[in-house]
């Protein structure tokens, strides 16, 4: 028995968990979210991939294999999830652009193009082909960004280097929050005699005030400015996480940090509480219903031993693609590793099939048959299934 | 220590307040798991920058792989502390308990010294910064009260901590009256500094000495059926985590199993329908700055839950920013710029809420945020007392915590 009883407990603070939690809190539920640490969304590019198999993500979704869980979500739910997301992010000062009917390209840090659907406004001016005339501004000794990769692939690109006195992504991003630094940077960049149409930066243009910083540079340089996502620490990923977290807080949700759920209290067909390890008294939290959004292997929802794949908290049945030797392809860079299909199989109500829990819903990257890398359905899939799972939970409560 | 579990995702670095503003600190990943691979038992430590870590524990909270970089750094700090001559500031703050006893005994004198120009100069010479006024010693500290007075439905032993004892016994008295009004018997057991200041200044032996004495004393009360209550979240974290962890104190588990945050305890009694306090209207808007160490306690924000029950009270919860003072950390000259920059950021977030005053469980958070903003800073217990019409003779802090800062702040 725990201290406080919640209506719903969400496990996992990624895009799926925070989205489901916000929606439920907005519908009047008393919601808590528990998380082992910060989610993999912080490491992401901040772009919302919906489905990258075709120019039109909606058609790409239709063409996914029959067992893909994207088919459990209606078109209307996808639209609502995306509209809701865009509205909330814009309200939080992190505007996203793009439509569910059209994919677009984003220039990557190695000069290739990534296909995605919704992008933060800071990447809106990213060129759509190798012909793009861009000038890359980078920073002395910045370990995580080498403009040479981009220059070698894009014919009409050049670069210059500014010495910020600091060589880390985080450090430079927080310097940009300082007006004096921004001003001295602008004085320098104005002298660079940039001729290209657009100016590109590694994604270090501020943390909280990124939109204002970018607009100021655009105004002074009289041309579009865009960010190129970097390897972690990824500022666009961090900004996305911060805004999702803020909207969850604003809706009235509570987050328990460093609260790694290690098991559950069960009774009949119901989960009654989740448990975490503690130095003192047993630490548990009760709720009427639970949403499992712990992600896949990297997120911490699944783990594998030598013979099987295990769901870490409730020991739900996991779909496993054959024997261990069949989990991988020989080509490391192949997008077809069968391990990408491992996960929890759910029915239309987003409850795990072959499991006896009536009040446990599952969404996001832990679901089976997603193949995120192959299908390019990352955060967009999380947004859509989170909404569908939350709606199913509300429906069952009626 | 699980430094091998680090996948180098840098989420800890993104959460490190010190790294954000001080380029001399390599961040929790490098100072923690990365450097740990090179730390050898045979060689003398050279990583002086471990002392720049403020032990806010935000990296421990954020790590998705369970590495606990702050814990790794804390251990490195202890070793550094043993192997290298300690600065005057480190020595003083490690022994803060004894110093404060002296300060309280000579309160009128000590306060005048700390506030006077010459006193400040001497403090600065010793490597202690004076950008916010030193807290004012209280001549009357908490009186020991080892036996219960009445026959309440619950018996608690109150671990009040040094801040309440030496600087704000008025808050301590308010908490006692609050508990008594809820029909709870309160005793003040013999107690010493929790040990955290010693630990934070690289003196594990002294920390263990304090911890051992506290456990001896508190253990008797647990045996006699008392629950232990703390109100300072850093003392609490130390009692619950560090006694069992780095200090390795026997019987620490028993203490942890019976120790509660003040508000967690009251909330529990309300939920179990043991008490039904009648909260009265407190029409005000407050910014609740969550201390980093409350966040690290894994119990949610119980004071926020209580304040939600108070009609008329608008409570903005802020848990993203560290105040930067971190106990004695920000009082050291070497950390002054870091502390001020972080404090200013926390204050700007508070101002954005439009709240009229600050609330925080931690005395040093209140000192920093009140000092930098000039706003009133309250303990949540003070707000709850107000709502329950419990008279608290609040120490007049306006002229110190809230006064205009005499010296211009270091430019950041």
C-alpha cells in the first residue's frame, strides 16, 4: 500500500509516456509518471518521424506489413495526435512545421539527408538537395561536429570557424543564452562576408531561448538560418523533452525521478501498484490503471539474455523473432535486423495479448513489429500510439 | 559503483548545472565514470576538478543507465580530501557544526562580525565569498527535549538539522507546534550535524563520526516506537542514503526505514484518515523551488500535495533549476561565479511565474534565492502553519535576507 493513490501511473518519460500522461491529466485524471532516468528522446534529433517509406507518410503507413501496430491507430487519431503536439509545442515556444501528408529532408551532420515528417522551426530552412548553397558556421575545437563531411558532399557549401572559448555543445548552447556573447558573435559573423543563401549551424543556438536567438541572427544576416542536428548532447532533443515535460506539468501531472519500477503488486486481473527499490521503507505507488511506455532495448523496457527477450517490469509475453542466432543480419548497417521486431504484441485496446492484466496499457517503442530504423517511424509512432492507448484507457473507465 | 554501465549518452552532462556555467568542470560523465577508469589505488589523485562538483545529484537522477556519477565523484572527493591539503574554507565548512555552536553562543558578536566590512574582508581572505549575507546566528537554539509531553496518537522524534537549530529556531518551533496541533507527540532527541557538510568538504572521517553519534541516539527512539522526522531535505537525503551508502554506518537501515520527510508524514496521516486538518484560505501566489535533494528522495513533492489542499494558494512548482548554493559549496570563493550564475537563472524562472514569494524546504536554497532576489523565502511548514492558524513568531529576516546587496554581484 502506498502513500498516494493515482488514477493512472505512466511508466517511462519518453515521447509516448509524456504525451499519454498529458492527455490523461487534461481529461481530469490524477496522473503520476515514474522514470528510471531521462529518456532517449534527449538523444534524438528532435525531428518527428512518422513513416519514411514514401513521400507521403500516410501512404507509407498504409503500406506497412499487416502486423505493424501502426494499423491499430486510426487516421483521425494520427491527425489529432500531430495537431495536438504542434499546438502544445508552439505554445511552449518550440514551434514545429510539417504535415502528416508530406515527408521532408533534413541535412545531417555528415552531409547526408534524413527523411522525416515534422521538424522544429530551427531546421525549416534546411536545404532539400545537394545543390543547396549554404555557409556552415562551426566552433573551434567543437568535438562533435566536423563541417568537412558536409563540404565534401554539398557542392555549394563553405564554412568558417568561430572561437567561442568553449568546445562542448552544451557549453556553447548556454553561452548563446547570454546577450553579450550573442552580440560579439554577431559582430564576428557579419565580417565573414558570407555569400551563400543560407547559414547553417550545428544545433547549439541556445537552450530556452533558441527561437529568439535564431531570429536575431536571421535579422542581422538578412538570410535564413538553420540548425543541423548533432550527435548527443543534442539540443533539439533536449528542447523537445523539456517542452513535453512542461506540458505534462502544466496539465497537473507529477513526475517521480530516478524511480526505476522493478516490479508490481498484483491482484486477480489487476495491477495494483508499481514498486521501486529504496534504502528505507518499501517504496510503491498505487493506481487504478497503468501505461507502460518504457521503450525498447535502449530505452530500458526490454532486455535480452542468451535465450529470450524479457519485459522488465511486468514480465509481459514478448514477441521474439526466432532463436537468438536468427536475431541479427550479417551486415551491421542493415536495417533489417529481426531484433527490431521484438516487443509486446497488443490488441486494439492497447493491452498486451496473452496477458491477464485488464488495467495495463502499452504504447510507444516497446510494441512488437515496429522496426523503427527500417520504417522510420520513431517519435510520430510514439505520439499516435500514446494517444490511442490513453483514449482506450478512458473508454474502459466509462 | 557502476561506472561500467555508462553508455556515454551525455544525458548527465545536459543536466549538470555546474557544467553549464563553469568550463573548468569537465562534467559528470568525465569526472565520474570516464575518470573512474583511470583512478588507481596506487597513484595520488590529480583530479582537482572533482571538488567543483556541487553534489546536487541531478546527474544521478537523470542517468538512464543507473550509473550514479555524483556518487562516483563524491568518493573521488573524499580521496582528494585525504591526499591533498585542504583549504581554510573546506576545513571551516566541514566543521560547520562546531563553528555554528560557537556562533550561536556568541550570536550578537558573531553576527556583527559577519556583517561588518572587516569581518567580510577576513572571510574573503579565507576564501569565503560574501555575495549574499551570511545567515544570522540565533542566540537561542533548539532546546533538547528528550521526553514526550503528552499522549498523542503518534510519537515522533524531530531531526531538525543545523540550519533550523543555529539560524532559524523559529521555524523549528513552528514545526513542533504544527505537529502538536495534529495531536502528535514531539521529542527533540540528542543530535549532531547530519555529516553532509563534512562529506561535501572531503572529510569522510568526520562525517562518519557525526553519523555514528546520530544513529546511536535515533536508534533508541526507533526502538521505543518513535518515527523520525526531518524537515531539511539535505539532512534527510544524508540520513537515508549516505549513512547506508558511502558512510557505511551499522544500523543505518533501521534509521532509514523509520525516517520520514515532515510533509510526507503529515500527508500520510491525512490519507490514512488519522487526521483531518482544516486548512484556511491563504490568498497568495508562491513559487515552490524544489530542492535538488528533495528531488533525489524519490518520494515526490509531498509539501506541494499539502499546499494544493490550501484554498486560495497558488503554487508554481519549479524543479528544473538548482539554486547554485548547494550548502557550503557556493560560499567558497572558487565557486562564487558558478553559484551566482545558477542562482540568477533560478531567480529568473521564479520571476516568470509572477509569484510574490518563494517557498523551499531547504534552508540554503532559501538563503540563496531570497538573497539574490530580495523576495521573501519561506519554508513550506511556515505556509502550512499560516493556513492552520498556528502562530509562528517569525524571526525578522527582512533586513538581512531581503536587503539590498551591498556589493555589486560579480558580472556574469
